[in-house]
């Protein structure tokens, strides 16, 4: 009921746009995530080796990285809605590439093109949600609106596994394309999307601090969350690429679709509980908790011997993912100016993209067991925790205190 009270404080036009945006995002993430438990197996069925599977899956980030910053500029200078439209139309077109191409290496270009969808949609969606959110409730509304990801992941992978098993890959790719095209149609109904109107005083103020992309990236306030997302991206790249293959070859009766659905339910729950609390107690303690959840999840996955351990790993992974993304988005929103927010989001989330791009092809090249891959992924979370504890605020002591919720964010531009 608290969510209803929060949304009642928003004007009717903004509320209508948020609801359309949520429905658009739901269809978009169903389109994307229904391929998570199935695409690695599809590539393997085409004759791909572990290294080739990692190469194809990792190439998703080529499109992300090549387009993310440009799309961030477009969102700041032209329209958040335009960038969302680009993302949804790519999500609708890309699955036809998987449908038509029947060999491994040409799929690299299709997968890279598909990556543009994520780059565009997440950049436009995140910036528009922040634009439509009152500052005092920003973290909570971001938390609620980011529920679109776990809800989509709760539906998409389960549907993808069911469609592939019962109807085959052709029906799977057609379903993915249909969901993407429907999200494009809905996105056209959004009536907001222009960057925030800036007063003359704010314009003159911003001209004095107008930062280049390099200056934004190497600002410690943005660099640290970017590094955190890079390391979590490495972990997630390992999980998405190799979990379906590991479960396929293991003797444990537990599907990849069930893992992702369980994680999505945990993510949904954690986002609801953490959104408002982040506004009240600060982002730091929740980011710390989420990194620990990720590390424990990978540790459990590396030693899992039964469905119960896999279920617990999924819950921890979902809880970590449900907290860290909205919290870091809220964190960098607090630490950036409205007129540069699209670029800041693009740069920071590119850390996750780079991690996801590197993990699969690099680690897939080593002749090691899946369990060892998950152990390595857990070490990425450990490194992320050390960085956050030591560098999340101004000075070591302040960083430690901020990371456990005992001090305010000294980089915040929000009063």
C-alpha cells in the first residue's frame, strides 16, 4: 500500500507515463530474457564449443559498448523516448537473425546488434524514470519501476524454456520478436521524454562545470560505482553463459529457467523492501549487502550438489541483483546533474556491459570445470566489496562508514 501512496503524490500525466513505461519495459524484458536459458544451448546444438558459445554470448556487449555513450548523448540532447524506441525496435528485429542464421560465427553480428537494444532501452528508461520522480522519493520510485526487470525475468526464462521444449527454437525466436515489437508499439504512447527544462541560471551554472566523458568517468564519485558494476558484470556474464550448460550436463534435476525465475522472485522482493529504505538510510549499506549476496550465491553454485543448494544460490543472486542495480542508479543520480544524467548513466552502466563482454569469451577459453568458473565469479564479488568498502566515499574511514550506513554520501549533489 505504501507504493500506492507514493504514486498518488505524482501528477496524473507523469503517473500515466510511468505506467506505460512499466508495461513497455515488461514486454521488453520478456523479449530479452526468454533467451537466457535457451540461447547457449541453441549455439551448442549448432556445434559451438565452450569458447565459441562464450564468444557469441559475449558479443552482445559489442553493440552495447559501441552505442551506449552515443545513445546517452542522444537521450540528454534530444529525447529519452527516442532512445527507448530505438531499444524496443531492435529487440523486435534481432530475434529474426537467430531464426534465419544456422551457423555459429555469423551469430556474433546478430548478437552484437541485439546488444544495442539493452544499451538504448536501459539508458532511456532509467533517465526518464528519474526525470518523472520527485527528488524526495527518487530511490523508492526507481526501486518500484526497476521491478520491471525481475518481473520480466520471472516470466521470460520460464516461458522461453517452455516454448523451446514444446515448440522448438523457431517458435521461441518468433515469440521473442513479437514481445519486442509490442513493446515498441507501447513505447510510442509515451508522451514525456524530453530532457528536463533548465533555467537560464542553471544553464550558466552548468556551463562552468560542463564535463567531458573522460572527466565524468575519472571522477571518483562515478568511477567507483562503474568499477563495481564492471566486476558484477563479469560475474553475471559467467552466470548467464555457463549456468544453462552446467545444468544441462549435470545430474541435478533443476532447469536454468527455474533458476532465473527463482532469482527474479527474490529480486522482486528485495527491490520492494530496499527502495524506500535506501532513501532513508542511504545507498551504501544496501550496495554492500548486495555484493555479499552475489559472492555467496557464486560460492554455493560452485559446490551445489542438489536442487536445494541451487535454489538458495538463485535466491541470493536475485536478492543481490534486485538491490544493486536500482541502488547504484539512485546513487549516480544523486551524484550527477540532470543535464548530464543520460551520459552518466551510459558511462556507469557500460561498466556492467564491459564485464559481461569479457567474462564469457575469456574464461570460456580456459579448460576448467564449470564449478571453477563460478568460484572465479565469486572472487569478482569479493574484489568489488573491497573497492566499495575502501573507496565509496571521501577517505577510507568515511567510505567504511558509508558502506555500513553510518555516514552520508559526501559526493551527493542532492540536499
